[in-house]
C-alpha cells in the first residue's frame, strides 16, 4: 500500500480550506484517509498553516511520500528542511 501525504479540499466555492492528511494513494482526493495531521488556510494573509510536526515526521520516517503541494506546505511549517 503506497501512502501519501496530501491535501483534501473543504470549504465553499471560491473559499477553499484544506486538511493535510495521510491517505492511501489509490483513494480519491476528498475520499477516505488514514489520519489528519494538519490544516492549511490559503485565504488568510499570511496563509495559516497548522501541522502536527510529530505526526508528520513519524509518517515521513515510515515511508509516506508528500505530494508537491503538501511538500511546500510542510516546508513552510518547518517539518521538511530545505536542502542547502
């Protein structure tokens, strides 16, 4: 089972709000997930990111692969360190 860290969309039309979730890669974007590890609100200025860093690092250590967008959110939250 391939596990991914990705965003699920919530909120109204033209007012998105996202959850950062750990899900099976075969499940749909807004479908079944394993665990919620945070939230992302792009409409606030600056964008509000709340991520449980312990859960995120545990899942990454266990082999969960973040999507490109989730990787950007996790990098801004300080979970993933930039390569220097």
